[in-house]
């Protein structure tokens, strides 16, 4: 029995997921560098949106809270 053309194999699906992950991580890296070079509200919101697209709203919120707490409790060298 022939499979319809629109069905994809597990291998094709995994390759597509990997490509999307690479794209998401590249977007995060690009936006983080942009923010570090020129901090501002627009660049910050672009970075947060890229994080949320890649990791979800809840994970992004927890990450940002952890960074905030660390910045308050860490002792500068």
C-alpha cells in the first residue's frame, strides 16, 4: 500500500525539529548580541520574544526571574 505524499517519516520530522531548534537558538543569540551592543527597550523585548518562541512563556519567565535574583544576590568580584 502506498502512503500519501503529505505524510512525513519520523526521520524527516526529526530533521525539521532540529532545523527549527537551530533557527530559534540563532535568533536568541542574534538578539542577545544586539541587546548587549545597544541596550534598549525594543532590543530587550525582541530578545524576550525570541526566548519565549524557543522555550515557552513559563520557561522564559523562570529564566528571567532566576537572572534577576542572581543579579541581586551575587557579589561583584
